[in-house]
């Protein structure tokens, strides 16, 4: 096992453990083509491979700590590899410092969720200069040159959000005014989400079915800023907003909080994403009309399988690729399918083990869960 003694910077969360068993076959088709001799890991020296993972924060969405960390740990444990998982907690400085620590400590593969493409590119280039394989996890680093990309079909996520809002606005005002609260302008995923939902909404704006209202990006997916922006939207429109395309559950909750202060909650459909416990509970109360479930375990398993193969000197083949919008490079990719979630099919998220019914249905939500057949 690799020994790591470098200190964790203030504000970061860190996990270093040794895996214990062999990784089972992943649900995704990844064909590992061996590179020849020296496939026993750690550059062929017989040591246990070490994989580093940098998560972005825990404020924009709780998924990074409650889901991604847990599932990555389980996958690495099953694979019998050493791993170091840390969280930059939204700090670009800490993101780079953590990466430097991991490279100094001899990681064989670096898996990153960038805070922005500039910071992510700097880290990837440093890793590549030291012969360390890189994987973009969940977010593509534009012009970064990562070896692989593991995520969901993010434009389809946006399509599901747009279609969900359309369904939620059925029977609303003759020409409902729709506000869009987008994710971070520095996150390529946020751009892909917007491409997806705008592909649904723009034709409806154009033909007069919907009226396009305020359209704002939220720096760093900051929920507090999202709430402030939406409050201004509500003021600017005279509280006449009929529907809100909120890019994730955190922003959706910020919107719902503002609507509650104005006695409008439950009357204005709000979308979301990530199927967080809070988001699902908001759906149960009728304050949020839908979310998008992304099976994080599948994403973590796919990233772990790629990382372990790379650490063992193999060249995995994937069934998809994405084009970097800046460099136009084709990046081998694993892209998973998202699922739209409403009050009618929340059980899907429970059955998949992603949402704990004991947590989801605690307290005042017990009766609502029972009413929707959730258990």
C-alpha cells in the first residue's frame, strides 16, 4: 500500500484507503486492450496501483460527498487498489494543491471533477507531463486533453428538464412566462444542459406558446447567488413568473425558498436535477415538479474500471467519444442515460438504492411517501 503523509489543507475532505478484493465485471462495456508486459500496476514494479480523485465541492450539490465518494470508495475497495479521494470545497487553489500532493505521492491515475476548465487544464497538463493518466469525471475540461471522459448524456439531461417543465405547465396561463436559472458559466455541463432544455423551449418561445422571461447564469453553481438572482427576476417581472427552469436541485430549492417568502410556492412549477433527498422531498410537497436522476453508482463504477485498467498499463476501449469544443479533439467516453423523475416514479430512485427511504420519508414526509406508494 502506498503511504501518504502529506497534510490535508483546511477546508478539504480526504479519504485514503486500501481496496481489498477484485473488481467485478462492470455494467458498462469497456474492453481492456493490454499494452504488453508490465501490467501488474504501478508502472510494472509490482506495487499496488494508487488512484487519486479530486471532487469539486459539497455546497453546489450534496451528491459529491453522499454519492460519488461512497460509490468510488466501494469500487476501489472491490478492485483492491489504493486510492486517495479529496474534495477541493470550491477552492481553485486547493484543487491545484491537492493535485500537486497526489502527483508527489505517486498516483498512477488522476480522476478530476474540474471547478473550471482553466484550473482543470493546468492540473491535467501537469499530470500528463509526469506520465500520469487522467480522467475527466462528470465534467469535461475544455481544451484539457484528458485521456478519458466519464459522464452522462448531459444534453439529454437538459432535454428531460425542458420536457418536464412543458408537462408541468400544462393547463397554466395562456402564455406562461418562463425564467431560466442556469448553472455555472465555467462548467461545460451547464452549457450542455442549457443546450438541451433550450432545444425544447426555444421553439415554444418562437411560436408564442411560452414567453421567454429572465435568463441568468449562476457563478459556481452557488445556491445563495441563485436565490438572489431569482429574487431579482421575480421583482423585475412583478412576480408574474409562471415556471422556472432551474438547472439543479440546489438552485431549485433556492428558487422555492424565494417563492415561499412570496407565498407562491406550489403555484410555480420548478425543475431540478440530481435527485437529491431535498429535491425529492420538494417534489413530494408539490414545490418542485421534477428532477433528473443520474445513476451515480454506474458513473463511479465506470470511472473506477477505467482508472484501474489504466493503472495496470492497459488501454481501455469505450463505445463512445465526445468532441472537445475548443480543441476539437475526440476523447474516448462513457456516457450514461439520465432518467426524468416526478412524484409518480420516485420509487425508481429508491429501488436503485440511491435514495434511502428512511431519510426521504422521515418526519412530515412519511405520510407523503405513503400517499405516493414509496417505501
